C-alpha cells in the first residue's frame, strides 16, 4: 500500500515538472526566494517581447490620434475649426482610455521586472470557465485566495483538494507560475 502511494506521489511530481516546465534546480532556487538562471532567461525573453508590444501599442495609439486629426484637417479644412472641439473631446477620451491601459500594462511589466518570487501554500481548488458560448475553456487553480490561470495539462496536474505550494511572480490577473510542489 505504501509503495503504491509513493509511486502515485512520484508520478504526480513528474506530472507537475512536465506540465509547468521546471527543473529541480528551478525549485531549489524558488524555495530560496530566487529565480534560477534558466528562469532569469525566460523572464528576460518575456520582458523583451512585452516591452516591444507596449512600445508598438504606444506608437500605434499616438499615430492613430495624429492620423485622425490629419484626416479631419485635410478632408474638412474649411470646417476644421468648427469640428475641432468635438474632435478634441473624442481624441481626449480615446487617449484617456488608451493611456489607462498603458499604465496598467507598464505596472505589470514593472512587477515582472522586479523578479520577486512569491509563494503560497494551501489546498488547490480547480475551476473552469466556458468562454465564447462554450467553444473555449479557461482553466484555473486557486490556492489561498490567489487564482492562477493555467493550461489544460497544468490543470490536470493538480489534484483538487490536494495540498500544494506554488512559487510565482505576481503578474495579475493570471500570475506567472514558476514551480509547484506537493505538500
């Protein structure tokens, strides 16, 4: 009986290692509150892509506001001054919404750039949510009020009601899971 339980636990640990793509070295570093060299590289790569995406979005948002003013000026140059207050209000609202999204995105990048490894231990509660009239399914696991959005294979690696410790980087709303261990 004890051999079967140990074998089952060993299988679950291997399943976690494969599903979350971490190594024993990663787990040891995370237990110490640090990132392993491999995880540092992963975070750096993600940050490079995220910064490029944010820069592109900023350029696209500024460019679209400039084009909007330019087209309005060229098409209706004689009535441009009459339409300017309405156009200004529209552009101001657009930029306000756009900038608020950019602030949230830059705040998330700042948190990720800090590379602060956090952990939470407790009982895993798995949930799913159907999206787009049931065409897609989102998978979640919640540990002590912290909800992680995960992939299907990661979802299967968790045992509902099982005790786990999750090492992660605070990156709302999904958070970046670094490694997981059974408690």
